[in-house]
């Protein structure tokens, strides 16, 4: 409770779910060397775990905001010889720099330039807050509404906005690029290529030196949020969901996205060897929203898409245009099968992980082919109590591991008042078999207002942590992270 309601407003964050409790802005930058370690960090773990988060630097211009609109704050935990060091640093976006100078928020609602202060008209609102990409020896902070920001992997300082040396034609770039494990190509895309409400999508192949091998453009059936996509050995697939953007609504100052369940969910299938000229469109049997993807694979006659899917949009943030009272539905793990041989356009849907979950992960050395192991964040209310909902809904209490060969799901329960975040798989060695390695995740210790990084045996989650790396403070809840092996960073980085 705010006990100072009789004082005039100064610099205060709102008293709502986005800005209080474990979700409250942290805003602290710096380093902590030699974190406390309970147990033993496996000696194979030599490298840096890096992840992105949305940590509002200033109270919102219009009194409230959604959590997706916080400023990009990158956290890294560098591990070597059983030691761990934490670094936390804001991405120096144009938005961050302008607001820091003004000592207040200047940009308004999520991605809506019509709600910004006049003094930042025409300025880039990118928060760079969603994920990080390590490719061609460079680290980038990504947000789907703008261009990448290059970050120094050593100290997380910002080198500047990047268009990959003039090669990126879109004004935007996805936060979910995929690396092809066979040749190191980065397969990526951009939507809203021409800015607000644009229905243009571009597809890129970037080689391991950072050179664009191809840029191709196609039009979506309507403008919608294309947060993630899927790549198999031979195909690229986009699931176009009716989380729509309409220029007139944006111009009136409304939310950037609305859920329109009267529209169809479309699937675009693009053969990687032929590109967008050979695009084929399929339709899902009902209007649903893809949240995040595990992986895709094909076997000549079928294209298989494994992902989390919800029967509604993200209604707590982006309203339903037909039913303002509609409830947000939880995501389940679904397998969508596209029959490549058939002339029809329907996809077959099965619930292949019958758990509410999100933040799906596979062993990326085996992605684009059929994988055996699947990890995700989840809950198991029959065994362990749910936690009070935060801005993203109920926090996870568990991580799950689905072994498709045995058909079993094994859970790691993080403990009372504890919430794991997106897991990150790290192989034990470059040539270890699929799934042989570690799963690491930030864990919110909510009662203590603190965060840990927990390391598990990826194929034995129920055994509990191999190591718990304790932070002396809370770091803001995040979205997506990666592991960069020390040998990829080179000896000039101290590895
Ligand atoms: C997502 C996250 C975003 C965003 C749009 O997780 C979609 C989905 C952190 O920002 O802007
Ligand atoms: Fe995401």
C-alpha cells in the first residue's frame, strides 16, 4: 500500500500488478563478483548465460503500462571453474537515452507513437527487451518492433543499433531467430516491416559470418503479432494468429493489438530451397494464438509443428474486439501436422503435451529435425500450490521435461514461493547425445525478494539442483536467454 497518498506526485511507479511485488522495477545496473554457490557448478559449464528482461526505467507517461513495454535490461552470469559473476545493464536504446536525459518517460503506450510526447515525434520507441542473439561473433538485444542493438558480451555495454552493416531492409527484426545447427546460418524474419500496422513480412538467411544470403518479402493475410516462427530442415512456417493491429485504432490511441476471433489462424509454409514464390497457405480449425515454439521437422510427406497454443489471445493486455469480458485461456503443448502431399489446407491438431505450459525449449543442436526431448515452464497444482498471479498470469512453480521416447513427463518443483523462468539447455559437451547436459533457469524467491540461478541435470529434473547460484538481490523477471560457450568468446574475453 502507498502510505504517502497525501503527498504531491513525484517520481512514483503505479501501485498495480505490473509495478509491484516481484514484478516491481529493479533499475539497478552493475556487477556482483563471486556469487554464493550452493552445491557445485559443473566444471563443463564455462561460458555466459545471458538473458533479456523488461525493467521500466521510468513510471509510465500515461499512469499505467503493460509489462511488455519495459526497458531492455540484460543480465549475464559468467561461469568459469565453478565461479559465477553477475552483470546487469540497461540497453542504451534511443528511447532509454532520451528519457534518461529528460529524467522521465517521453514515450507512451506499447508501440503506439500517437501516445508519445510531442518532443519525441519520429523517434524510435524500441525497448530491445525480449531476447538476445549470439551469431557471427556478435551479441544483439532484440525486440520485434525495432532493429537489433549490438551489445558487448563482456560487460553488456551497448555498441549501438544495428542493421547488420546496411543489410537489413526492414525497420524491425524478430526476437526469435533460429540457428541452423548444420551450417550455422541464422534463419530470421521481420514483421511490420514498414512500421505501424504494416502487413509485410520479410524472411532472411544470414550466414555464420553475418552476411545476408537472402531477403524475401511476402504479405500476411492481415497485420498481426508474429512473435515466433518455425524452421525445419526443408520448410519455414509462420502461424498468423488474429492478434490484429489496425491503423485507425492505433491512431485513436488504443492498444496496438486486439484479439479478433472472427478471423482465421493461417499457416504459411515456405520451402527453404524455393523461397516465398512457392509459399502455401493452410488454416487451423479454430482461431488460436501461438505463444512460443519448440521446434519443427519434416519427413517428406508431413511438416510437424510443435508449440504452445492458447484458445484466446493475451486478453489481459490486448482486448477482444467482440467480447470485452472474454477470459484469457492458458497455453497447452500442441503438435500441428501439415499434410504436404494433400491438396487440402487443413492442419491436424493433437495435444501432445497435456500440461499448461510455456517457454518451450529443445536441445538446439538437434533442432529442425525430429527431437526426443522437450523442456518447458509449467505448474502442477495437484502437488504444489499455485502462486499469486503476476502481470504474466500465474507464475510457473515447475519446469517440465517431456521425453517423447518414454512418453513420460518429469517435473522439477522450485520450492515454496519460488518461480522458475524460461529454461536454457546447455549440452555437457559439443558432441554429447541429445538431452545430455544441463538445464538452467532463473528462479524467483518471492518471499525473499531475491533471485537465484538454478542448474539442473536436464534428463533428471526430479533429482533437484546440482547447483544454486544465489544473487544478493532480485533481478527483474525476464523473457528469453541463451548460453554462449566460453570458447566462442575467445581468449581475449578471459576464457
Ligand atoms: C512477446 C514479448 C514481447 C513483445 C511481444 O512473449 C510479444 C511475447 C517482451 O516483449 O513485445
Ligand atoms: Fe518470446
